[in-house]
């Protein structure tokens, strides 16, 4: 649609140029012919070709009009259709000088200035051709006038209708763009502004719809995940009422309580992320700390194959036991959640230079490369068609990233779709408490 509108704009501008240029050319041609007559009269006079009364005859075939020049009186214009008509008129007027001609270079200079005064800067070529379409003279001489197609009406330049004055403009889109550049740039600017506004409106609408969907999914995930520990504790209370030994349920209650605590921390991660001092560090024996965490999962579900491997069991780390533990539980829970069949998980730790590396590796479904750089975003969840259908908040990995950063470290992931993933936390060896 915009293409046709620009085409129509060019067409209107072309018609305007033709109208203005034709009027200018008619006026300038008349002036140029008169000037040429006077120039040639002066030449004949200098060469002594005038008679005693200052009259004589001369004829130039390359003209549309013949100017009769009197030495004293004003010039007058006579039009003839044939050369014989002119000869007869010349005899009747006692051989008065009838002189004509045209200086195409002078006409071109005057025409160019006149066009500029009208704001017309479109390239053009001006030429004289004969009846066989042969170019006799041309300005500029290095341009093929056949390539310029916007033509003014041809003007006949001799009594026998043999020679014509031609003016053609460059009507190509490139040429017309140069003529209408300012108008087109303004139009383009308005179009771009409109496109930007339209894009912004659609983008805002898209973000609002996406946010609404995420909030709905988030609410559903909260309800589902919070129901699980509540239902589990309720079932334990029922068993106790029926006579079961309460002691045997303590490990399960502690496990579900930890999961519930972890979910609450995840929900609070938005406000936590903005706080500067929410991490309370203390020095812990890392191997014992991780071993206790791993044993909880072993005791809770025997189908989970989870192991711990540390190069140095004497490693100590300066961490917040609660938040760092929740971060590790998030990683382990994900490894369990996104494993098919019996989960096979390895938790590892080692020290290298001035950093401590803690990893969680699984043999689950893995993560496609296109999602790896997005999984730490707030509320982000991998689409169901590329993952196992699981509920959640989309906050777990975001929470892990926040906690790790608050410890002065970073988290990375290596994953291969359908083969498993490995998340690695790197924290500095820093024994200064609460820094």
C-alpha cells in the first residue's frame, strides 16, 4: 500500500514538474531567440554586410520563428511555414535582416537557473534532434537522453519542421527521490513513528497477556505444590491417630517441612533479591553439611539413587546454612523432578585455586540448548512439549542464582537434551563471616 502511495506521489510531482518546466522553457526560448538575433545582427554589422539603410537578409533553417530586425525600430517576429514564404517576405521588405538562431549552452544555463528558482533539482538533458531522431546538439553531452523518460512537448525549431528542441527529465525512483527527498523523509519518519507506536502497543498487549498467563500458572503452581506437604502431614496425623508410632514419621515430617520451607523462601525471593544484607554466613564443614542434605533424600525415598563425592572432606565454606541449603535442595529437587524412572544423582564438591565448586549432576531429560540461557529468569519454565509435565513456580533456579550471587559466586549449567544436566555453583574461599 505504501509503495502505491509513493508511486502516486511521484506521479503528481512529475506532472507538476512538466507544467512548470514547460512554461519556463517557452519564456526562455523566446528570450534566447531574440538574443541570438541581436548577436547575429551585431556580427553582420561588424562584417559590413548591412546595406545603406542598415537592412539586409539572412536565413537560418534551425528556427521556429524568423525575427525581422530593424536598425532603429524595435524587432518584430514573422512566422513562415516554408523557406519560399520567407524569401518572398524578404523581397517585399527590401532585404531587411531576418535573423534567427539559438545558443543551446546559454539556454541550458538559463533553464537550469530557472528550475532551481522553482525548487526543481531533478536531473535533465536538453538537446536538438532532426526528423530522423539524430541528436545534433546536447547538454550535458555525457548523458544518454534515451534513459530519461519524463519528456516535455517537443518544440519545432525550423520552418520546414525538421529540427526539434527536446527536454527530458530523470523520472526514475532514484531521480525522483532526489527531487522529493525532504517530503519523502518526512513521510518515512511519520511512517516509522506510526510503526513504532503500533509495535509498542502490540508489545505492551503481548506483555500484559503473557504476565496474566504467568500469574495464573503461578497461582495454580502455588496451590498444587502447597497442597502436597499439607496432604502428607494430614495423612501422617491420621496414621498417628490410628495408633502408629509418631517417632517413625519424624524423618518424613522433617523432610516435608524442609520442602515447605524451601517453597516459602522461593516465594520470598523477589523481596530478598532487593535486600543487601539477608545472608547470614558462618563457617561450615562442607562435606558434613552436604552429606546431611543427601541423606535426607536417601531416607525419604529409597528409589532415589543419590551420592556424594568430595575430593577433600576437610573443606570448609563460609555460607548461610539456611539459604544455601535451600538453593541446593532446589537443584536436587529439579534433578529428581526431571528424571524418568529412578533418579540417578551425584552431588560433588572440590576446591580449585581460590574457589569452591559444588555440583549437582543427573541423568534426566536434560535441557535443549535454546532454553539454557533462559532457565534462571524469574517465572520462566521450559515449555511442556520440551519437558516433563511438572508443576512449579518458575522461581527455583532464580532463587538459586540470587543466593549464589549474594555469596559472591556464580552458577553455570551444562546440559544435553535426553542425557542429563550438571549445575555447578562456584563460591570464593572467604572465611570472613557475613561479608
